C-alpha cells in the first residue's frame, strides 16, 4: 500500500531542490547539497534498478497514469519530460505505448491528448477523467475538456477515493472516435440552479495568513451557503436518507465521509516516507456518524452572530483600509470569534478535503451539492457509467461537426443522497444516452 511513497519523496525532493537552485532561492551549503545529492541518487537508483530495489524494500510501482496524477505539480517545461521522464518509475516501463520518443514534435495539446487516448484504450478511464475538466483553472485552454492539464497544480483533493458508488457498478463503454472527442454512456440527472459566489479555501494552515484571510473567506462562503438553503424544505428531499435540511447541509460539506484516523504506527510509517500522503492511500468512512453532524451544527449560532457577520463583511471588502486592526486584535476581543475559530479548526480537515477549492451548489430538483470552482448555473450533473462520482457537464454551443448535442467535461461533483446509485432507478436507466465530450 505504501509503495508509491518513496518514489514520490525522492522525486519531489529532487525537483523542489533543483527548482530552488534555478531560482536562486537557496544557498547551496553542505546540508542542501547533501539533500539534493541524496534525492538525486535515490531517484537515479530507482530508475536504473527498479526491479532489485522494489524487491529489496517491498515497493509496488504504480501505473504511469496514476503516477502522473500524484506528481503533476512538478510542472515540467517540456510535456514529453513529464511522461517519458517518469515512465521508468512505473509499472509501464518498457511499454511500447510510452516508449520515449523525443522526435515527437507535436505541441503540448496534441501530445497530452494522444497520451490520454492511450490511457483510455488501456482501460484507465478513471485516472484520466477524475482530474480533468474545464471547471478547474487551466493554462492549456485548447486541450479537450476530458484531457487533464498536467501543467497546472490542482488545489483540491479528488473525490473518487471516498467509497462512493454513484453509477452502481455499471460498466463504462467509451468510444474514441475523433482525435479530440470521446463518447461515454450516462444519464442526465439534474441541473445546477445556484452556486456560492466564491470557493471555499483549498487549504487551511498558512503561517503567513496573519490577518485570518482564509478563516474569514471560509466563514463568508459558509454564510452564503447557509443563506442559499433557507428557502429549502425543512426535510431534505432525498427519501432514501430521511434527514433534516441542516443535517444534510453539513453532510454535504464533508461529502458525508470522514478520513479514517491512523494509529500511531501507521502515521509514523507514512510520515517517514514524506510529509504529503498520496490521496489513494487515505481511507474514509461513510456516512459520518450523527454525533459529528451535531458538532458541526453548533457553528450555526456563532456564524449568525452580528459580530461575525460584521467582521466577514468588513474583511471581504474589495479595498480594505490599510489601518484595519489585525486579526489577532479582533480575535482577542471577540469570544464568539475565538469559539468559532476553534470549532472550525477542529473540523477543517474533513470539510476542506471535500469542499476545499470547490463551490457549494443547489440543483433544480433541490439537492445540495459540491461542484468544481468554475461550475456555473445551467451546467448539468450526470451519472457517467463506470465512475464512482457524479460529473458536471456543460453544453458546448461552439462545437461544429457530427450530430447531436456536444458537451465539455466540467469536473467531478458530490450530490448529497445520490452517491450510491440512487439515480439509477428504472425510469432513469431507460433514459441512458451517449455523451459526446470534446
């Protein structure tokens, strides 16, 4: 299970140090030089002797598609380096599909598209689509929406590792017709009718955040989301879960899943391999226990406090006066703020692992959802066959060619009460269609 961690640690250590050297942000004394040499040496050994090292330390090499997803934040300047430079670290080493070919002079858009077509032909649909979509910031805007932009660093954690089963174990049948187009079976389930105006912060801890900007941004977005659900019925509309509106809201915020707490031995084992744990190694329990929802509901009175609302309104002004009091000053004088901060901090990890970097949304049918940061009103939420989570799709009115409706993939979504195959009732199954995605 821990196989990928040493590979990631050595790779990321070397890349980060080399990047630092190139930007002249560190002086190369004995310690940095030793760390650089150690990381590069280990990485060289892993590349040159992967089989013997894997046997020696019990490593399991990941497939290339998964490895790209884990370390895509390395921002290789040449897209070929990102693929060809990593293939020997994976179980796809030696595969003719990914044999290094630096004579390939296609531009990054064509190159990444062809690599993803190869992944899809090998049945690696999940590793591609879960990290793709125009619902996230991109630098290669000409990429097909179903092709991940590996030149960008994602700010949010994928939802696919949370034991969801939105497509109820259906099989995916994907067709690769035109070079920039795929076709996949699915069901249109709902439409986004409202979203928060901003995303929840993607991360929480920031020692430079002296003015509490992330905390205030979190509270402001949470207040906006709570106001959005005020017109909804007191009982959540999903008959299968029988929850109050408030309970359903907090469960939506955490994706109705809690990360499993590691015992001390497991935690030390992970930490010994690097500070960042790959998402596929994390484990989640769902649904969350009722007691946890009750804890989250205690935030309500604090959030509705006039002092908190005034602080949020003041801190989110476009042009805050330079003479504003520091967050520490306001914090020290406001008991409600301190209690809210402590409550939020204790639950921030679970909330940000789902809602972090994303928007809260309400659908036309009245469901609560968490959607990609660039999702918009009118986007459709669909079940795609063979995939564990729901996906947001957007009609592409500019596409020319072929017949029928054409979509852009926006990204993965959580829709409370529809994550375990509930959408696949007999009536909807009869409406299964093929989505053309460009």
